[in-house]
C-alpha cells in the first residue's frame, strides 16, 4: 500500500469523529493546522467563507497584526473581487487547487498582482474548496512564503488524500457559516451569483459603462488577456480592443494601471505601488 493510501485511510477514518460539540474557530483552525503540518510545511493558514459578491468572512487565520491587514482587512475591502480563489468559489469549484491552476493567463503580470497580491510575498497558495450550502463556499488556504519553494507533487498528493478529512471538518464546524454574513446570511436555497460584471455595475456608473463593458473591465483587471476575454465572451480579440478603447475614453484614462486605480478608489483602497 502506498504512503498516499495510508494517509488517506487514516484521515478518512478520522472524519466520522468530527461530529463532536461546537468548538471556537481558533480551536478548529489550530487542529486543522496541526493535522496539515504533518503532511506538508507551510507558513500561513487562512479560512474564508464566500457568499456571492458579499465581503468574505474570515473564520480563522494565523497572521500577525501587520500581515492580517494585508491578507484580510485590505483583501475584504475590495481586492477579493479580483481574486482567482473568489471566482473559483463563485463558480462552485470543489477540492484542492493551486492558485496558478485557477489564475487567468496574465494574472502574474497584471496590475492587480503588482499592486496587491505581490504584497503577500508568497511563493505559493493552495486552497481546499468546500461548499457548505448552495450559496456559501468555505476556502481553507495554505500559504508558503517566498523563503520556501512551491508545494511538491508528493506533498500535493498527500494533501489531496486529506480532502475527505478537510471536507468533514469544514462541514461539521463551519457548515453554518452562512449565518456569519448577517441577517441575510441564511440563504441556503439561493444560488450564487456568477455575473461579477452585473454586480459591479455600480462601481463604473461614473463612466456610464454598459454591462458588456463592465464585464470586460472585470475580466481585464482579474488578469485576462484580450485574447482570453474574447474567448470567454465569444467575440474577436479586435472587438475586445475596441471595447477597451471605448472604456478608457469614457473613464478619461489611458492605461490599465489607471483603470485599476479607479477601481481601488471606488472601494476606498490605497495600495503601495
């Protein structure tokens, strides 16, 4: 029997034991951190609950005060709307994913990456995606700082074997995360919105952008190239470029950097450049 099968069997046997009484978030998160550390080394853990376009709820993290501001407070202020993990949760992804598997084709050279994500100084981020209701997905992220290498194939295999354990833990202890979103949090019967362009229309109302233009802005800021935008929308690359010129004209700007700056200003965010 392989090591992966042994670990999978061990963690699978632990899953039924998770049906105990409710525990505080720090106890749940600490137990998870310790279990995962037996499989792979990492520097940070953060657990977010996502519901549609709403500000994500932080359930647990291991950050100090300064890092918490970057990874949680700033993120919740608006950058989450451009995050590949947010969009993967919105799309209903399940299981363990690497950031680079979900990121758009130009994500790592985008202005969003340069102005926000690069501040995290991560070598890699991976996440367990666990839907807990029809409208809420909990994402448990493991992060490695730049001082380390990315997760190896062997480590990813061990962590994938742990998926049943992670899903059981999340569903048992954070399965009611919808209530954390406030009075309208208990919406298990509602499907998640998958149209960020429509939901962000108010951000661009100052430029009278159309719904199509708003969607293109969203895709471009997330790190999609004009070619990738065209493929998603079923239009030519040239048409995308025409839309982009019209968007810049309406907003009285001349670059994608200025476009991101307007986006951040609309959310009241100031980031280092």
